[in-house]
């Protein structure tokens, strides 16, 4: 009986630590997704993910050497509805430090899209998937994976 209580207590402490880590990580790195509310048929538009990272902290760039070393590279991807196409890949900013991280305010990652000619007007949703890991020179927090809905009106 004592053994079960001890395990329950340990699990409770670990769970509170994970919750605390997530809260701390979100206080260090924040992001916004900027997109036009309205777009036109047969026109291009851009959705930009902007990271703001507190001084002394960074996120990893999505480059092969980081992946080979087990570091979680920042990734922003999009799932688009029929009638909207991605143009090219996500534009990545210049890297910092040893050319493998991003830090500071206003770290922008734009992605271009185009609305097809035969797309019906109306409301659409692009789904964004965001992955990043917050680190400093001493500690890395667990990766953050989030999904965002980006409403677009095509006219």
C-alpha cells in the first residue's frame, strides 16, 4: 500500500513539473500567425509566422546537422483546402550563433500561397502546424507542438 502511494506522489510531482515546464517555455517563446482576412481568386498571398524569443534563449533551425545531433528543428507547415496551393517552401530567416539557431524578436517565417482560378468564393481554413524547442546554454524544454486555424475568405 505504501509503495502505491509513493508512486502516485512521484507521478503527481512529475506531472506538475511538466505543466510548469510548458508554462515556462510559453513565457519564453511566443508566436503569431499573420494572414490576410480576404484574398482574391487567382492571386497570391502570404501567411507569416512570427516568433518572439526572450533574450538568452533560442530555438533550433531545421537543418540536417541539428537533426543528426537530436535537436528539434523549428518547423511550420500548412495543410491547405482544395483551391489553395502552397508556392515554394517556407522561407527561413538567417540563423544566429553557430548558424544553427534563431533568437530575438520578430523572427519571421513566411509561406506563399495562391488561390486557383476555379475556386469558389467563401470561407476556407488553412491549418498550421508549429513545432519548436526552447533552449538556452544550460537547458532545453520539451518540444512544443501546436495547431492553429487560419481563416481565409476568398472573394
